[in-house]
């Protein structure tokens, strides 16, 4: 089912400022193959929330210099502050227990490798319904991360792109929770027909981040390849508290995933995004259960109950 006419991904909505709306990695709006899994209920949108889509945030990093991102000029220590209930569920094994040499051949649907509600603290997060989509090669090729659709089609085809999925989660208390240590979560998963294609896509994404205003940060490895990045840009809602994004890009075999967190600078380090990336990786290895998202036709919002 195609996205309803007039529906914009949250990070492309005109409701958001440059700090919270630059997302060229996203497939463009209203494409026939850009399908929502869940219809958006009628909710009042919280103002100045972040874009939730992980690869959208990779592209946001590319626009960070124009939007006033400060990571390029001001080194930031990794945060040590924590907040009760702000973490994620523990994974089934320590990262070092999983061999980096395991290279599985993964199959669709790629959505089953994404972080799900079962992986998050009970009652702590709401699914960002309007930011839960499937992505096709054709739609992804139009992303401004490429010089044009022709280049996008050529690269994605060369990589053997089989499709992707993105979803997001927002803390129950939204901005108030974020100011107290919680964070938004974005996850994007992509499948390729070979390890070679996935590796080329991974390298491309990392290269784009290297060219951006983001800062690469030290982080324990996850998957066969991984890279972690930080960008501090904008404020939390209407407060004076700096907003910080962390992204972990990972590859496992013919799969590439991106995990994003967005939260208040005093509370945020790479650890939150890294722990979520471990969950994604362990799902690709069969160490954690995988769940397909509920189809659109089965979703009913609060107003339909």
C-alpha cells in the first residue's frame, strides 16, 4: 500500500527547522514503492522533534555544516551521565563472543533485523508510525546522496540492492523525557545480493560521513565492519540544551544497518547507539528472535478502537 497522498516523512516535513529536517538519504515522498507498514493515527505532533530515520540522519550529517553543526570545530568527550529507564534491553551475548569472521547470507524481509518494541524497555518507547517504511531500489535512487537518480540507479544496481526498511521510536514523554536523559531512536536496514555489494555500500556511506561535519568516535566493533559517528547540532525542543546525534553504521555479510540516537548532549554517548547496533547484528546471526512488523492493513490507531 502506497503512502497516503500528502504524507511526508517526519524529517522532510516543513514543520521542522534545518537542524531537524535535512535528510537527503531518504527516499522521496509519495513514491509507489515507498510503503508505510502502519497508517499514522491522528496525533498532535510535538514541535521541533528530530528526524527519526537513520540513513536520513547520515544525510543530515552531510548538511550539518550548512545547518550549524559544531562537531567539526569542538571536540566532545563521550557522555558519562545516565538516566533511569533510558537504556535498551541487554543483548544475548557480549560483543566479543560473536566472531567477526561469521559472514551469513541473509534473505528478505530485511525488516525483521530492525530493532523492535520487544528489544526496548517495556513502556518506555512509542513506535514512530509515520516513520516506518519499506524502501525500494527505485525510490532510494532518487535520494540526494547521489548526484542524480541516474547515478543512484547505477550504484544501487551495481551493489545489488534488494530493498530496505526504516523505523523509529520516540520516548513516552517525548521532549520532556529527552531533557531527562531519554532519546529518540532511528533504525534503517538494507539488504544486498552479495557481501561485495554490501561492503561497497558500507564504504560509500562511511565516505560520505567522512566528508560531513560529523566526528568519528571510538567504539567497539560490531558486525564484520562498523563505524560510529557523532554530530552536535541544534537544541532539544525550545530549550537551551544542545542536541546530539550518534550513528553506528554496520555491515554483516550482505546486510548493512544504521542505528541513530538523538538526545540531550549531557546524557548522550555512543554507547546507546552501539547497544542497539548489537541487537541488530545479533538478529542477523540468529542469536535474537526476529519479528516481521505488523502489516498496514492490520494497524488500528487509538481513534479506531
